[in-house]
C-alpha cells in the first residue's frame, strides 16, 4: 500500500537520529546535534501519525483538520488506545511537539530543564533522547502493525 513507503521513511529518520545519538553526541556533545536529533524523532513520529490519519480518512471518509498540532491531538484522543499506544507513548507525542514549539522560538540550553505540557520537569540529555528514540520506535511499529492489520481485514 501507499503508506508503507511513508512508514519506511519514518523508520529511516529514527535510524538517522539513532546514528547521530550514538556517534556524534559522544564525540561532540553539541547542542545543535541534539536539536537535530529531536527534529528527526519528532518528524518520524508525526509523519507516521499523519499517514495513519490519512489512511483512516480514506477508509472511513472522515474530515481531517489541516493543522498538524490539531491532527496530533485528534490522534491521541481518538485513536491512541485503538492502536495500542500506552499512556507513556501518547505523552511523548505531546512532549515532542512542545519541545519542537519551544525550540522554534527560543534556544533551549541542553543543561537546563524542559517543562512539558503537563508541567513535568524533565532532563534534556543523551539518556532522555535514547528513551525518546525507543518510545518513538514503538509508536511507529504499532501504527505500522495497525495499518497492516486494517489492510488485511477491511
């Protein structure tokens, strides 16, 4: 199906982020590299969610909002449980969106703390990014599995 290429592209983004995290950050520990990793993780997850929602739109003929942030919220509120996402995975979607929003307007010092939508203070470091990668990979796998099952069982 058409969505398989999009999911593959999301997985490639995560592989690139993983590569940057494993090799580049240990050598350089550069804040710009860390922000690039966040961008790649966020892009991969968001792309997978958008693909999922587009497939749902085509299959069920539902209206879809145009703004990405509204699509993410719609996905978490209406489809996260249906696709098997955990609470932690759903929270990461909003956390990554909040980080992306914050960094677009300001520079985030990596040694500082970030406040998420739920006002939870979290450390922004290599270990946190490794966890984000792991959770993001799980999200993409679950969406891919759901799309495959839906395709095979219309």
